[in-house]
C-alpha cells in the first residue's frame, strides 16, 4: 500500500534531492503489512524528448461563411480563422467533438504539388472556340 507521495524539497525528500537533483520527480513511501516493512521509492526522469500530444495536434477545418452557428462553435472551442488558408485552425480532438472530422482538410502547403498538363480536348471535329465574335471559321 502507498502511504504518501512527496514532491521534491519536502521533508523526507531532501537527501534524495541532493543525490538525484532535478531528475527527481517524487518520493513514495510504501508499506507492506505482511512483512512489516516500509520502502522508500523514487521516481526519476531518465529521458526527456519533445512530444506533441495527438489530441492537441492542430488541424484545418472547412467552415463556410454562411454557417454562423458553426463558426461561433469553432470560436468557443478555441478555433482561429486562418485568412491565408481560408480555413479554421483548431485542435483535432475538438474538431472531432464538434462532429467535423469529415471537414478536416490537409494543409496544401505541406503537400508536394506538381503541375500536370491535361490532354487537349481540341480535335479536327472540335476546333478551338473562337475568341472574337464574327471571325469566320
């Protein structure tokens, strides 16, 4: 059974704080009634790397100008209008909660864009449209 969990710097943790420094997260006292013992355990940080939680990931959502109530809901959920992308930016989990998962758009700037020339629809049977009226064919 865990008796207490102490933050670094409190009485009962100072000696361990000197030993482990800022890596010390907490000190726990555990009791074993069967063995009649008390154990002191420590929680240490062994690695720290950058991490972005999945639910806090920001996505872009397509909400049209005329959808006033939906725009208000986006604002209330912490969404922001992105004028350059012409989309709303909001946390992924909040977009899903609002039922907007089908409106999530992939950021076009992150995709590799390639221009592809479409085949011409002009044939002998279908010559190009005349650009000025009255031009004989």
